[in-house]
C-alpha cells in the first residue's frame, strides 16, 4: 500500500507535472506547501475520479496543493492513471496530512469548479470522487478508504462502489458473460448509494458485472439490468474496482466503469 519513491522517480514525476503545469498555467492552487507528490515523510496514496454531473463545467483540471495532478479530466476520468509516463500509476504517493484538491474548468481556468478536502493517513489508500453538479449544484467530495491487500495466491479481486444516486440500492452480479441471472447468486445485495462491496475473490478470467434494483425477483432480473460492464479481465494477483454511476448530466441511463487497483 505504501509507495517509496526513489530520487530518480521524484525527478521524473516533477518533470511530468511541470509539463502538465504548462497546459494549465492560468490555474491556481492552494497556499504554498511542501510538494505532496514528491514526499519526504510518511505517505498515503491517492487517486481522483471526476463524477461531476454538469457537462457545462467539464472537463476539469485537478490541482493538489498547488501541484498539477490531472488535466482535462472528462466525466469518469481519473488521475494519476491518465498522466503520461513515467508518472502513470494507479495511485500517487502523497505526504500525509490535510490536503486539498482544487478543480478548475479546463476551458477557463479562472473558474473554480470545486474545492475538495481530503485527509491522508500514512500507509492508507484513498479514492477521492468529485460528486454533484447537476443543474448547477455544488460539487463536493466523497472519499473512500481503499483496502488493497493482495488476494490469495492464484486469485484476483473485484470490488464494487455504488456512486449512482439514481440507482439507489442494487444487487450486484459478477458472472461469466451473459450467464443466466435467474440462476446466479449476487455477490452483494442492497448495495446502497455510496456503499462499498469490498470485493469478491475470483479465479483469473474474464467477467461481466451487472446490477439490478435491490430485491428484484430472479425471473425478472434479466429485464431489470440497469448497468452492465463486460470484458472485465483479471489475472492472478489483480485487483479491480467497478464504479456504478449516473449519466454525465445526472440521472439515467446509468453506467459502470473500471478502475485498476493493482
């Protein structure tokens, strides 16, 4: 979970962020602080996901303590996975403590879209979601603590986070492609909005994740599917997170997408 960054990796990371800074030169961050992305003390790890349901404010630039962290992140876009090599990673190591992510509208970086606080504790992983924004509403943060313990030898892990206000509570199925849902057993039942299914241990392979409204009768499940994600490939030792989300402007149709954990 904790990442130890070598001096060479620090330099490479700074070069990447300097390049990103040139793209968003008009953006401002928080007050001066120790560079949290080249930490010299205890670290946690962080990633950011854009779930702002206001197309008029998307895409956004993410700035962490004055350091560019992501550029032109569309709805469902995430960072650091979107950054160019060599900084590409599933999470970024960040100096522990109270941190702030500032979101700027990419098309006009004088516009602040949201200010998202997050507290980092050493040796922990976090996903910070920017949420809200529908019909001009406020953009706020929702942060999950991510337990990224490796699965048992020869196994993989898929977890699920319900980030769809429209979906409400759902039953979650992880199956082979197009398996009969009437005969399937859900891996999670009544998974509410902003709730987390911590993960199913699975054999390596290719899976399909589907959700239905909580409590849907087995015979009615096939017709009630409200999100589907096919072709979820996990090798031994892999960890993946499936996110259930609203449409880009809020509401239906719902969608789901994948984040790589390890």
